C-alpha cells in the first residue's frame, strides 16, 4: 500500500530531525531536561515567538492538548470547540480525563472555524450552578478541515474569551503549515492575537515523538511540570527531543517542510479538480485536500495501492507532508484519471 496521502503522520523522520538526533547521540548529559540542548530549544521558542513564554515538551498531540486544557480547566468547567475538533472527535475523552470531568461544548461555524456569535451564545446560554462553567475556547490552526485562521479571525475569539474569564487554547498540530500559509509572524498568529496556550506540533512537521506546549499566559503554566510528570510525558533523555526542535526552529527547516506540504496540496487539489465528478469540498489553505471522489475513482485508486481516508461529510481526506513529492501528486492524479 502507498500511504503517501493517508496522513502526514505516515512520513519518515525528516533529515533535519534525524541529523539533530545523531548529533545529540554522544556522551552523557543530565536527564529530564536539565541539559544545554533543552535550555537552547526553549530559548529558540522564545526567539521564534518573540515572547517570554514557558515551553514544555511532550510525546503526543493528545497529551499536548489534554494537559494544556487541564492547566486551564477543572472538572466543573467546559471547553468550547468546533464539532470537527480533535479534542472532541479523536482523543478518546483525554481532555475530560485529565481535567477530571470538563465537558466539551460544540459551537458552530464554517470550514472548521468557530463563529464568535455561536461561541458567545454558548457562553451566555447558562450561568447557573447546575451546568458546567465555560473556562476555555479551543481552536485548531490549521483546522481539522484544512483551513487556516487569520490573526483577525483569532482576535475576536480571544477578546470574547478574555471578556468572560476564559482562556484561548490553540491545537497547533499543524501550526507550522498554518503559519507558512499566512504572511504574518509567529507572534501575530499567536499571542498578539490573544492566544494563551499553544499545542505546537512537531510530529506532523517531520520530527520524531515530540510536541511542544507553549504558554504565552505564563500564569497557566504554574503546575504544568507536575502535570506532565504525572501523565508519564516527561522524557528522561530529553536532549533527543530538544535537539530536534533546536535544529528545526533555528534554520529554515520548519518553513521548507511546511511549504512543501502546502504547495503540493494545492497542486493536488488543482489536478483532481480538473477531473470529471470530483468536488473539492474545502478551501485548501494548508496541507490537506478534502475532496468528494466518484465511487469508481476511489475503488480504482485503492486497487492501484493508494491508501487514504474517508472523512467528515462523506469526502476523502488527502494529506501532504514534508516528504510528499511532485511525482507523488502527478502519479495519484494520473491513477485517479485512469480509474474513470
């Protein structure tokens, strides 16, 4: 089977991360993050975002989201998120588990983005003691439908959150794809727009076994080190996580890898969109293509060895990564055409 477009998780470790791992694999160093590479990686994040943020590394996106939301919410709180959000659909109740009971409330919107009016309605719907108290808004950037929030779309949600005593969390599993798609700075897309906490994705960018939790609101990070340890997310040989981030953030690697996925996703959408019976279902802002493919085309592609997933709304999701090539796109489109 060819898993090229199944997920950006199916790609190999990118050369930059692999080289960083190899370079770090020498001698003995202090454990649990008390090493020079980890200090350097945290400083690299602060320079990258131009902010005195607190940075913690974990192993998975689910842990990054659930533990960061647990730093905001207690069991009697609620989290407002989009129906398609990962914390609602794909984390097996981890946010509720780590918050000891917080509930996710679903707000509407278009193309995977939250509508501020819908969020405001949910915040005001009930304020009595018998209902979970809203404490966080969680958005995904890029969204689960492959679209990207602009800073001026984030700020109204942040202003709404802060006006009601809530915090704004961003699931940034594909944050670098979102950033590469916009002509703005990392700061513009996060704390300057009002983001309090970012789950910053490394794995989907091409790194191995690492995500970062970045607190722009440093007060929320007060107990995070203990939460991370209790959840089994504190890496003893932290330098091997940190080395990857240090290399990725201090070179143009993050941009190269994100732009490769984004560019080829657009080319894939354009190629498929020219075929009869194909409908591109969502704007292609980042590295995801959502398309409605004729049944005969889907069957033919799978018979030819392509692996991809059916997804929200009856369409097929096709993901591009740092490793995807123009030849991959051309081969997929050619096989899609031949299937007709």
